[in-house]
């Protein structure tokens, strides 16, 4: 390396590891293609490595580095200047960090990458659950067997009803099951195949 190259690298951030975003960009235009539900879940899990429901800290830096460097077709290790990275990070968070908590949440990632429209409608839907009383009414309605938790079939009905309420349309059965599985995978934090009251309230808090 020349001294100039060495100086540039000393003031740059090295993006190591696989660039997960590059596969979703058009190699000619650099634009993102529309992600399926499974691809969106894969992307989320790739960056939310600790599974806490946020992309923050080093996870956020990796997402931003991948976002910036995925615009090129090169698969080699990339360097981004510290100055450029910090400027981009500030603008990115101003654009997408809606609640200014310094983290990217699932509903905010929906604004970053395009996903299938019905799934986007579900995740960005604003409904009438204004109070805890409203939430408990919904809980009792869909916890039909009074088991104290929501099973995947009950969640499927919740999502289908929410979608019809929002759009006056229905989701094809295969897509509804795919979207239900995605949301279940994200919010079933203890992986017991059921959504507890706390897990469903987390879903409502994140998206509504």
C-alpha cells in the first residue's frame, strides 16, 4: 500500500463479513427489490443478533455499513471513511428512527427496504387500540379458549381481521400463513409456540 492508501485506511471503517443487503439490490440500478416475508425476517434476524427486538450499537453500525457498501457490486472487503459514515448515520437515523431512541425497530426497517404490500400494511397499520382496556378487549376476543395465550391459529385470525379492517380486502391464505409465521417467529421470545400476554402487548406496542 502507498502511504496515501494507508492513511485513508487508518481513517476508515472496515466492513468485514458477508454483506447481507447486496443480494437484495439490483446490480445495475442499486435499487432494492421487494422482499418476501421470509427474506424480511432473514434480514431482521441477521442484524438483530442478540434478539432483543432492536438493531442498535454494533448491529446498527453493521446494517449501515452494509447499506452503504451494497451499492457496489464488489464482494471484497470494503472501507468507508469515518467522516462519511458518521454523516450518513446521522442522516439515516433522522430519516428512519421515528421515536428518536437511537435504535432501528422492526416497523422502522419496513421504511428502509421495500416489502410485499399486504405485509407492509399489517406492520404499519394504525388501529384503534388507544388504551390498555382496548387491548384487553381484543385479547379476550381472540383468546377464544381462554388459555391465557394466543396460538398461531388465533394470531392468524387477528391479522386477517386487522387487514380487512384497514383495507377492506382479504389476504390470500398462503400469504396470511406466511405473514403469521413471520410475526410469530419475531415475537415468540421464549420459543414455546405460543404468544403470552406480554409478547402480544409487545407486538401491539411495536406496530400500533
